[in-house]
């Protein structure tokens, strides 16, 4: 499909192919083969704060989490917000104390380096992308510390980051009066281009909250405020939009090509009142949602999602915090 997008005459058929894969409203009633349990063991006296950023180490089993220092922010805290758990839930590494204001997105690259976004500015910190080595050494920063903006080297509430072999993509914006764009940098952090603005049309955004790259090299964006996933090539050319995954905060694509979308805001009188919150799972190749894992207790705000090599789902919660693990063996239906 990447080659088909080159020639203008073929773009139409490529778009038609993707539009044909678009389904209607997000389903609430699908099989749920998963059971839910809490996850993660912290030292006595420490509480897990709000968390969105979550990813799987390239060993396929360890879980990295970027949490808000036991509360709603890391401002004034001396706790380390970057946490690594083994598959049993044991904490095996932590770092980043005193460096962040508002931990948000997290991505583990092919070299096991950890990339994070700091989504607010205060006291000369925040509004940056930071790359760490697996042991916590700062490798790169993008953006001006504590400076809010919409230029080639400033951000306004960056939500997520994704890294390829030759590019860095940032989902810059978190609703309100923040930005609403995707920013592309080269592997050295040099600005290449940006696309998007606030709106609901193709290529526009309202809270671009999560990023995924598929096997064909297409960039999937969780456009949360518009209750859709948008699909682009890596130069920002719009390909399709999918609304069948609900109102996605976090998205993840596993090795088998299954797309996992965490809907953390639907089901209120103001936002998608007929759609339930939970994890919708479908094959990226055809866009059809096959499973739905509704929120367990406590309900709501399960935003971050990642899946290990064995198909175990890990979910990070904002609200009052929490990590959850979904394993096969739950109920057979959400009825």
C-alpha cells in the first residue's frame, strides 16, 4: 500500500480501500475473553499516581510506566515517575526524579531507549520530549524547557511520541487552547514538518492523544476529541478515519496486527452517551472490531494501553491512578 499512495491517480483507490474498511458506531456488545486484575508492586508507602504513558520493553514482557509521582503532578515531588516492572509486577527500575511536571506519553524504541512527553510547564520545566537510555541517562531533549509555544522547537501540552529508524513524531496538543498538530523531526531532533490544526475535518485534530505506526509504515493517530482514529502516511497525507473504536485515548498495535483502543471518555450525557468505556480490539487489516473489554472496577479513565508478546493487555489509569492486567480467561460476552 505504501507504493500505491505515490501516484495521484491511485490515491483515490487507496482511499476507497480504507473507506470501505470503516465501520459505524463503536460496538458495546462483543465477546470478552479477558479477566481483569490489578498489576504492579510499589515500595511500602508509595502510591501509583495518574498514568497514561505505558509501553512494553523490547524483551516483549517488561512494562514501562510514566506516572505522576503518586498524585496528579510531579511538580515539587522527589519521586521517580518512570517505572519498569517485570511480568510478575515487581518493580525493577525507576528514574527521572525532579525532572518533570506532568508525565504523559511514553514510547520504547527499537534500542530499548525510553521516550517521554512532559505535558505542562512550570518553574522552568516541562513542555519537552526526553529520551532516556534503559538505565536512565538522558540521551536527547526536544523543545525548550518550561516554554509553551507552537514553533519548530516549542510545544503546547505534547501528549505522545513515536520513534522510527529515521524520524520522531510528536502528538502535540491536549485540548483546550493547546496545540492540535503532529510534528515530525529527524533522528537528531531537527524539525522537518508539521501538519494539522484544531478542527474535525480530515487532517484536523481535537486532542491528538496517541500514536501508532503500522506494518505498512502508516501513522495512526488517536484523535480523541473527535472520537476517531486518523490514518496518515509519514508525510501527513490523510488516508482514512475510523470511528468504530470509540473515543480513543490510547492505541496499541501488537505483532499480529491487532489494534487495541482504550476508550476512556464515552458514555456520558455529553460524550457518546450510547457508547461504553473499555478496550476495543480489532484487526488493523480490515478495521473490524472483534472484542470489547468493558471497564472493571473502579470504572473510568483507563487511558493507556500496551500488549506484551503473549497477548496480555496492560492498562494505565488516570483519575486516582492504577495499573491493570487483562489475561485470557474472562467472560464470553459483555451482555
